[in-house]
């Protein structure tokens, strides 16, 4: 049998569904850090994010039998995390705001480009909270979590055209906010 760590998410889900529920731990290990980072952006609270992600994995495990392995597991688990975060925030009657937007660009073509990218990340960090969550959340999913428009569409339950529009408007809003604060 192939090493489970080398298998695709959906193949591991099939194993969990049919013969070995313990294999779910491999999926938890793959997504723990990513989901905590994503939920921390939504909640701006690391401890709350940890709780939300734990609830996400519990809910995912409970509902794993109903997961369609023809779809992407990552979109499914991100959607659960998104819903759990929104529900937790509503329960706490807090506004959703976005936080640190690190690692938006990962390449290291040159030192000069890396400094420019770091400057861009700093600017994003400073200004992302100043735009509506309807625009900042798709930006985070696309640039930080490296999700495709299709995956963002699945996660946020909106048409792909709307995702593209919100990302483009979000970029424009970020530019406007930046220009206003740096006059």
C-alpha cells in the first residue's frame, strides 16, 4: 500500500470513509496550520481561531461519510471553517475584521523583488482592516491561501464572477485606502 502521506486528500477521505477512521489525523495534520491562519484572519483572535478549527475538524469528521470524493476536500474543510468562524463571531456579537496578511508572495527571484514584496505585505497588513470583509476575505483566500476563483466560489458560496469582481474591487479599495493614508 502506498504511503498515506503521499496520497491526495480525497484518497485519504475514501480510506476514512471505508476502512480506517484513524486516517483522518493525516488530514488534520495537513490542514491544521492553514486553517488556524485563515480563521485567525477572520476573527483576529488566535485562541478563538484554535477553538474554531478544532470544532471544524470535529464537524468534518462527523460528516466525512457524506463527503463527495469527486470534489475537493480543501474547499469542503475551508467552508466548514468559514461557517464555524462566522457562527462563533455572531455568537460573540463581534465584527469580523481581517488581520495580518503575511506570505502573500512566496518566490525569491531577487533580493530587490523580495524587499518590494515585503513592503507590499506590510502595506496590505496595515490597510486590509480598513476595507469591508466582503472584499478582504476573497483577497485573503486568493493571495494568502492560494485558492482558485472556483475554490473561493465553493468556500464563500458565491458565483465565480462575483469572486472575480470582489477581488478586483478589493484591490481598488486597498489602493484607495493606501493612497488616502499616505498623502
